[in-house]
C-alpha cells in the first residue's frame, strides 16, 4: 500500500506539517520526491522530506537557509510510505503504477508533452532510497514503451527527470535520469570495491573533493573527504564542503523545473548544468558558509516569497509552540490507548472471575475492589 505525503506549513490543526495526498490529480506543481532509506518509518520519511526542503534552501526548523516560505512555494516536497500487500510486494512497482506513470501520461501521451511533464519530476534519494529509484526507472521505461513511445523517446523523456543521490553504494552510472551522486569516501556503510580508488584520486590530486562525469555522461559523481558519518543530516552540516555543492546542484534542478512549468518554451537540463554548478559551489578553497550565502542571494524560484528577519523570529516561536502541542497530543493519544487497554484487561478479568465463582462471592470481590458500590449498600442495609 502506497501513501504519498506533502510538506505543508505547520498549524494548530496540523502541527507536524505533513499532509496525506489521496489522489495523484492533487499534484499540480513540480515536485521534489524524497526517497528515504526506510520507507515505512515515520522519522525517516518525514525527516527526508524536511531535508529536501532544507537542501532547496527553504526555511525549516533545522535552518534559516535562504528564508523561502513553504506556503505558496511553486514546487511541492513529497515523500512516500510503502507497506506490502496482496497486490504489491515491491515499492517501486506501486510507485510507478499508481503515481509516476499516471502523473506523466494522465493528461497526454504525446512525446513532447510527456517530456516536458517529466521535467516536473525531481528526486532526492538517500542510501537505500537510491535502490528504490533504480527500480522506478526500469519500470517506468517499460510502461512508457507500452503507450507507443520509441525506446529513444523514452530515454529522452527520462533524461529530463533529475536525481540527486546521497550516500549510496549503488552504481548510478547507467541511470538515464540526469543524475548527480554525492559520496563521502570515508563512509564505511556505503563502501564498495571502488571506494579505495576514490580515495586514491583525492590523494593523487591533493584535493578534498573531486567531481566528473561517469560512463553515461548524463551522470555526474562528486566525491569528498568527509567525516564518515552515515547520516543524511551530515551532508547538511554547515562545516562540510559537500553542503554548498549539493544544494547548488539540487536548487538548479528545481529552478529549472519551476521555470519550465510556468513558461511555454522548454529548457532542458543536462550534465553540463551540474558541472557548472559544482564548479561554482564546490570550490573547496572558499568557506562553505560563504558559498551558501552566495547561493542564497542568487536563488529566484520564480519570485517565491521569503521571510523577513522579524517573521523568522516569530516563526521560530510558533514552531516551538507547535512542537509542544504535537508532543502533548501524542502523549494524550498514548494515555487514551493505555486507558482503553487497561479497561479491556479489567473487563476480561471480571468476566473470567464471574464465570468461575458464585454470584455472592463475585459481588463481594467487586465491592472490596471498589468496582460495585450498589452491592455494598445492600449489605449495609441488611446489617442495619
């Protein structure tokens, strides 16, 4: 079973800021689909969506960033939950069949139209989320061929889907999407047989980072000498050199996606855009904070609104209140469930006792336990 979530502004009614999309037709904007390492675990799902918005330089609870507002932003930030059922055992099959394929061809099956619609789709994957994407791409190829598109047309369509793959051990060199993969060479959890080759490249070039195209020129690899922490949040640490490089690439994909959606002409993406972005924001000779400030000042997103410094102060206070409200509601839910469980246990216990002793003894037990006031009054009346 597939559930699609969208990040929205937090409110009293929705202090988590997560909204469940019931129908694919509700998705009308370009989107960044964040595929987490664990797609049936709340913290992983919601956290990956938040980090996607953070990478796009929107204001989040983690970071002020460029201060872009989520409300009325011209692009959606999505995530997925998947549970196996009798119909689907593999997450990527249901994601394609019930979400991505209908999204691409629901309005038209013409090559140029489908190609432009594909430019609305952006992925950010972390760890095993890249494995999910690999399955998505293969199945999407198969489905698109069934509507009469040639294999060459399908490849061209998928090339307009962007993918930022983070902290993965998957080989992304054959992906047909325009892909940029970010790898910390010291992360042992994603180490492969070629990790030492990556380390040797950095040592030979006396660099802390290096990037270039893979076998398929549509795909770019960025490697860097990091701290080895296998965590999505590690890639967004203010002191790491990968952060401005990653944000620079992803924001370029999103800016292009927004531009194409709101203009009639079509501007394709390509690996050259990614190389230029990495050349600018992957400059290890400049402090990451300086690079991020430059990126934040240049981002446009079609004129999307930003918070003022005063609004951000108020937003922090408001988010703090929502966080406490959410904790209170979660605690009340737990207490309610615990009370219901206790009531059921007592009911089962009472029924068990009643079925194994005589009625007088049964009511005497209930009276002493304070569970039957009426019987106690009757006994007192008899004694008087």
